[in-house]
C-alpha cells in the first residue's frame, strides 16, 4: 500500500478530492461499476451474493477531481455473524463518505431489500444519488416509473440511469460525482488506483475464481489467504495461498477429481494476477479445513471488519 504524501498532493486551489460510498443490495452491480469507474479491476465480481466482504477503495481521476470510491458489502438482512459485520461495515462506509450513491437493480425495482436500504438513508447526513443499474434490460417507460417510486421514498439529489456492464450513462454519473467533490488536495499519488494491499487483492482474485468455478457447490464461508509473496531474481513472483473451507467434504470439492478443479482455479487466478502485475506469477494453492472460521475475531481483523459480539 502506498501512503498519501504531501509531495504527491495537488495544490488545494486547483483540485477537488473526496470519498464516495457505493451502496446497495447484493448483486446490484456495485463492484462492476467500481471497476468501470477506475478503469481497472479492484473489486471481484461473481454471481454469488455478498461476494464483497470488506470495504474496497478504488481511486479515480476525473478532471481536477480525485475520487476515492468505496465499494461496500451488499446490504441485506443478516443471518450470521459475518453477515452482521459486513452490513455494519457498509453503513459505516456510507456515513463516512462525502457522497453516497445507491446502486439499485432496475429490474427488481423498489423491492423489499431496496426499500429497507432507502428507509435508512435519512439517517445519513450526506448528499445521496440514485443510480438505476442494468437499464439495458428495461423499457424506458418502466425505468421512469421505477425512478419515481425511489424518489418518492427518498428525495435523492440526482438520479442516473446506467448500465455498469456496457457503460451506458456512466460518464454522466462520473461527471456529476466529480463536480460534487469538495475542494482540497489529492490524497494519493496520481497513478495509484487502490489502497488495497496486493497480497489481499491476490487472495480476492483467487476467491473470485473459486466462486465462479464452484458457484453452486461451495458454501459461502470459504476464505482465501495469501501466506507468502516472494519476488524472484528472474523478475517473477512466487505466491502461496491457502483456501480455507469449513468441512472435509468441502475440501474434496475444491480439489476435484485428481486435483483437476484446483488446477483450473489456480490457472485462472494466475493468469489474471500476472496481467495485473505485468510479471510472471507462480501460484501455489493449498486447501485446509478451518472449522467455524467465521467466528474467529482474527479473521475479521484481516478483512478490516469489526467482530460483532454475541
């Protein structure tokens, strides 16, 4: 992680800088939008709900504005301790931001999940934008109807129709966000796109490939940790990671017959990580059983989450 420094800052009179929280229900498209705004992958994307577990910060430049986007975990009704920690983290990220953008799946409209989130927005003393996502799958008259329903439930400062997947409408949202940022010096070097440590991003990339490969078979509680990261003399990097599962039966699922599944997961993660780093990667994956890891306070600290008590 590169820390902000005064030498990298742009003079206050010539710049804007602020934090923007992207909130919404699971699978609303927050991570897809964040990656498009940043222009690079800083948050993993899968069809599995609640993929994002901790606050992921992506840093983007738009004109004279440096914008620190915070991709928060999906907000939903928590059933487990980890769920509770994630939802609390999401609301904390929203409360600390200069601007909150609610990303809503236009196809679902103002459903129960969205209604619950909107009901709590009044508690946040920050400007709020509404971004109706996935408009490429909706008729315009229906979109206008859904927009009116959301704005009747909460007075949003602005509403945008977007498709995070195709990029439709994203530039308008981006411009409005940049203009709303407070005046002040940039906090990060111009070429920095995230404050996510590379070891943690590498673990997240592997977790993404794990979910994509075993979406229906693997329980939500699986976890990946980067155990070692060694820069080699030949310019490559050796990475060792452990995939933690809750039971022995899950270990067999991840390994696959003759180790085929874990090789496929490793190959996909290695390819993407090498592309991000711009150097060869030697990735070694191991699978271990760690029962009740979601009840271990140390795991929460690693994720940047507060451990909820009983």
